[in-house]
């Protein structure tokens, strides 16, 4: 407290601004962190949904245009490329060659897939069951999940059998192409029904990417904030020094001179603010003091003259 009293006015004002700034940074950092995390999630969700729509287009193209062209060949030889889910995943791997999407992962997690590569794990199974419980409401789910490789941010949509053509390979082993049975066996991927939700279309990205994007935005915003505040402190201190500190220092020098007997010392301040009002009051006090000193001097002279007359 004693040290604070010893600080000059400009230093006290700067200290106050710094404390306000640090408090503002702390509060705004907490608020901005939450907002920017949600913003980063929203941006990644938008990218993921765009990719999902692209994969769905590939699925539709494979089912509607590719399969009819190779239907005769499929009776002799099963081609994984004829499966919409397989085509979508392979195309997505090509997408990942682009650095923008290198951290994105795509999977069509099914409860009972033909290709066990698409088998849903426990977490994905819970999502599929959640879609099944509310097929008309839950059309999209996103959030964070833990994996052995680290936390992931995911976006999931249900996979629902809406076309009869999908059941040609997934109704019964007897209805499926013999070449597919030879490749994958007859134990998995059958018993699907029309309009049934059989899996979840998922895109995930490392959670660290979400937090990293948010941190970068936070650092950028706080950096701009710090620079702006530093400039504000500089300008405030220059203003304070010019319009408050310097006039007060000059006033203190004049007051010191007056206290030493120089009643002609004068302080001029032509502003109409509080410092100007203080200067006017100080000059009136100086004039009053000067007049009082003048009267006192005249009184002393009269007393000395009276004393001299009486002594004579």
C-alpha cells in the first residue's frame, strides 16, 4: 500500500488499466474459448456434411448407373467396386490425399455388414440403436468419443434401406450373387429389411484439430486485443501526461515558488476542464495571498512608523 502511494499519477493510472485488462482477458478468454470451440465444431460439421452428401452422391451413382452396366459380369465375378458403400469409402480415401481433408475419416458402420471392415464397434452400435429408437427425429448426431488412438469429434447420420435393390445382396444368402458368397461368406450381411436402419454413416476428425483451430483463433483475437490495448494505454498515458500531469507539475512548481515568497509567479492554463478550474482557483488563491501579504507588509510598516514616532 505504501509503494502504491509512492507511485506517480500516470503510473497509478497505467496500473489500473493493466489490472482491468488482465481481468478482461481472463473473462473474455473463458467466454471466447467456449464460443470458438463451438464455432470450430460448426465449421468441421459443415465440411463433414458436405463430404457426406458427396459420398451419398457416389453411392447413388454406383447403384443407379454403374451396377446396371456390369450386372452380367457380377453373375460370374463379384466386384467390390459395385457396392455403393465400398465405392464411397475408396473415393473418400482419395479425398484424404488433399491436405485439407487428411485428418478426416469415413466409415459406414453397420451392425451386420457383409465386409467386416464396416463392423460397428460398441460406441457405433449405441449410435445406430439411438437412430433406431427415434428414426423420425434423430437425423444427425455429433460429439466427442474416446478411442485408443485419441479423442475424436464425429458426425453421424443413419443408414436406412430405402431401395429394394439393396436387398438383392442383403436379404438372404440364396438371393445374393454366388461370387459375393465366395468372397465374403454367408454368415454376415443378410437379413436386412426395407426401411430398416442398419448402420450409421460417420465422419470423424481428431478432437485435437477442433481444439487447435479454436486455440489459433483465440490467440489471434487475443493478440489483436493486446495490441489494441497497448496502443490505448500509450495514447491514454500521452494524453494524461500532456493534459493532467504536466499542468499539475507546473502548478506544483508555481506553488513552491509562492511558498518561498515569489508571489508574482503565475500559472496559466487556458482549458475549461477540471485542471483549468483548478488553475483558476489556484491563481485566485495566489492573488489573495499576494494581497494579504501586501496588507501585512503595510501593517508592519505602519507599526514600525508608529513605534518610531513614539520613541521620538
